[in-house]
């Protein structure tokens, strides 16, 4: 994508190209007024975005006080037995390393008494300023509202994060900042490297255009590269995103809106959660969404999420748990280590995205059939027909899947029937080259493809009992006579 600007309002090019993203200050009163207007319009007119009643405050929130220029803030603790219903703002940002000030068992009391705004890192100071100027009093920030040295508090609050973001009136997304010290309001916004080119406007009049490269969503902004912030964005009812080029608004209705450049947005338009996640009346009722539609949505989410970075790789399941919690409610489905019970056969057919497989490491945090067991970027193979039946227990912690499917050993496959180029690229982790020789293939489906006669298979080796297997990769096979006539058998994947 390219950005184009014309130099002077009076130039011919300026008349043809009205968007001129030259001004980049998003800390002005005008920017704040625009943000307030977006919030007001959304709360008054957007049915899909509305919360019924006033949300309940999270366990702890930062009370930024009524004064716009107050020098201190306090940590407000809500009474679990007497819920407080107040509007609040949430912050989504990159920590970028240890935080200079957090809530711990030792600092909890002093933060309740009060802390000077100047003590906080710049991103939090900016968030306090925006919260005040938008007219809100309470702000939720993970480093301040979760007790960082209490495992029990962390577990409790992380389980509630989907509600925290979903119920916030608006989430401030500090997308431009890669660390909490950078801030997002008054940063020097991306100085684009424009190149000047001549342009014949009407075939006769020549004018000058300035063109600069522009990377789309997820490749550019620090917030879009971090794992935890993925669900913070998805679960937010409304987002006010401070980017490197602009201030952008997104809610559950309509396309994103931008303050400066009128249309250049870094939001990923293709990813949003079903409306039932946000609409109280639809919650806890299985959504009328086809199995294919659920599968497509989930595949898109995992493709994007798995490419993001996590400081602790073992957070791979936890950092997406809020989204899974919400979808389990609206889909009435069971979530199993990153896959959905209703689409389990299709979703077993994931693979390491080409170029990333060498980074992959197998971890015992999840069974081998789950993409969560690896640390690499994963994709799902488009499946046209499933050729296996799966039986999984209703428990989300069950590590075993029973499959009824055709099984062939590598030795039984005639030469040329294993698609070598694909096969080579889809081995999960190269643990031991000799494993290939003792591998088997579980036939699970047919691809979305008209030409050729292929089947999609998991590459496995024997493990855990007579009919037990563990996954070592993914493969595509040409069908062959013996495979066609083979009867399915029952196997267990661990
Ligand atoms: Zn809205």
C-alpha cells in the first residue's frame, strides 16, 4: 500500500487527492473532541455496541480523580460483596520489559493512599491524561490493577480479563509504543520517506506527487506484534487507537474512523468477534453460526495470533483464553487446547507456516495434536470433506482424542504418493530424522481443490499404547489402491 500526499492545497493533485496526512498531532483539544464525539455517537446510536445498564467496575481500578490536571491518582478497590456500577476506561499497551511501578503485595497500600502521576511511565501518564480529558474517572491497567506478585490474584484476574475489556466503555490502545516508557500522545510520529514523482493529471497538466510506502496491519505497530494484546483488541467493545500515523476509532458498528488521514487505518477489518459476545441479550445462547463459519473465523484468528510474540511462550493458551471463553459461551462449544470440539477433525489439520518451522519447539504444555504445543506460526489447511470421526471427552483438559480413520504406514505408501515438497515443509519439529522411517499417516480429510486426488493426513508415530500415536507433522498423499480399500480403525492421539 502507498500513501500519497500532494504538496499544496492549491495544486492540481490536491484537488484530486483530498487525503493529506501531513499533520500528525493527536494530543490536541481538537483530537480529544473528535474522540469524545465518536464515543457519544456510538453510545447513543449504535445498537450493536451498547451495554445494557452500567457495567460493574473490575476488582481494582485507578481513580484518576475529577480534575483534569490532578497531580496524583489512587488505586480504588471495589467491594466484592457490593458491586459498584461505573463506567471505566481500559488500557492496552506493550510493557516492553519490567515496569517501574506496579501493584505488589508491598505497594498495594501505598497506591491506595495515592501516587503522583509523574511516578508512572509515560504510556500510563498519557492514558491518565486521555481518561481525564474524555471525562472518565476510572482506568484499568493490568500492571496496576492486578497484584503482580500474587499467583492467585493473577490467575483470578486473568480469568476475568475478557469481561474487563468487554465492559470497558472504551479501550485506549497505545499502538505506537513498544515500551511503557515511550508514551503515545506526543511521540514524534513516523516521518515517512516520501519520494516525488511527476503525474499528468488530465493527460496534459503535470503536477508533483509525493509517495511513501505504508505497511498494513500487524506488520507495523508494536502493539500488533504482541500476543496478549491480540485478545485485548478483539474483546474491546470500542477502541481508541493511538497509531504512528493517526488516531483511529473502532467499535462494533461500521468501519473504523480516523482523525487525521480519513481512511488510512491499521485496524484489521477482517477480524472481529461475533456480535453475541458484546450484546447482553444474545449472551449464553448458542449463536446461529454455521460450523464452517466458526472454523473459518477461528482459523483466521489463530493464523494472526500465532505469529505474535509472547515473552513467556507458555502463555500461548492463556493469552487467548478470554476470546475462547467468550466464544465457548456464544457457540455452546467445548474448547480443547486451542481447537473446537465441533470442528476437531478439520482443526487437527494445522501446519507450521513455511519459513517458521525451524523456530518450532515442542512443549509439553499441550498434547502433540494441538498447535499450542509448538511455538511457531501456524496455519490451517482448507478442508473440503472430513474422512474421519472423532470422539473427545467433554472435558476441556482431556489430552486424548479418539479417531476412527484410515491408517497407513510409511512403508506401505507407493513411491511418488507422498507429496515430497509439501511433506518436507510440514514436519512440525525435526527431532530425529529416523522418526520418518517409523511414521504412520492418519487420513483425516480431502482438501479444497478440484484437480488431483489427494487426501490430508497427520504424520504420527506410535506412542502410549497399542493404538496410541503422537503427532509429528502434517502431510498430503495421492490416493492409491490399497488406501482406497482400507477400512478405518480406531486410534488414540495424545
Ligand atoms: Zn459503535
